[in-house]
């Protein structure tokens, strides 16, 4: 268990979408090889949610733009003597390799999921509370009753259809997160505000607190500034209230 809790706030829609996808992919990774019916249900539900996100916007195009932007920014560091050239070259190769795969006309993430008849029938019922019961979807019930190896094989096949998105999102977010210079900060009376440098493209705010801290941050921000309010909740029945203490925390402004 980590000794810190990390809270993140995206400052633009692109990073917000990437974080949502990362959340769903992590759920899939945990469940996809589980041997129970409920593991398979949860993994498939998350795969369907990912396919829905991919269908709503041009996330493939957004990922290509983000990777190309990172490649341009990092390439400018090649002549910097303080930069590990070998490490930089490895990162650039990873970025360019993923971008090249995404640009390929044959790369159509989510197309296989959308074309699958069983997944289509499940997706139509998923918006209804408890809409995927056995009497609603006997074909789904039959699939869930197959041997573990058969279900996992299907899940792996569906996952391969969108794995390039998982890899690209993970790579892009890793670069963004590692672009920050950590800074120890203090929120006076539980409140902290900072202006953003217009010359830096801050994409993500990260607040790190000790795992045992009784407080949690509520982060809001835009192009020009961001605010962190630290709240405390006595129990789940009551509304959280702003801390009156001075709260020390680690702050990451991810600018790449």
C-alpha cells in the first residue's frame, strides 16, 4: 500500500478523456483474466464503455496530436547536456512507434467491438437497471456459462481491438505526469490558489497527501489559475467541511 494518496485534476478536455480511458483500462486489466462470471461481466462492461467513448469523439486523432506534440517538445531537448540522450531516444522511439500505428488506415480501434453482435445486444440493455439479467439476454447468460478459458479467450480477442489505445493513453499520461517538478506547498486555512504561467501549457494538477491524512482536496482550475480547497468529512452522512488548519502537501503542475 502506498504511503501517499494522489489526487489529479485535468485542465483540458483531452487529458480528461485520457484519464477516463485509463480508469476503464485499469478495471479491465484487473478483471479480464478472472475466473468468475462476475469478473467477465465487469471486464466486458468496461470494454463496452471504452468503445462508447471511442465512438463519441475522435480520440484516435487526439492521441496522434498529443503524441506528435510530445515528440516535438522532447526533440528540442536533444542538445541539452543535462538530458540523458539514451533515455530520451528510447522515449521518442516509443512515441513515434505508437503514433505510426495509430496513423495506419488499418488501425480502427473499437470497430471490432462495435461490429460484434453479442456486444451490441449487451450494449443496448446496459442503460437499463439490471437490464442484462439471464431472462433479458439468454445469449449473454449462455456465454457467461461457458468454461473460463473460452470466456477469457473472447475477452482477450475483444481487448486486442483497442489495446493500441490503452498503450498510447498510458504513454501520453506517463510523459505528462513525469513533466512536473514536485513542490512542497502549504494551504493556509485549507485554501491554496496559484496563477498559471501563460507560457506553459499546464495540463494536469496533482496533489499528493500522506495516506493517513484526514483531508482530501477539491481541485478546480482553468487556463489562468487553479484552486485547491482541503476538506474533511466526519462520516459518510455529513457534508465535508473546509479544513481550518494549514495543510502541507506536495504539488505537481504537469506542463508538458
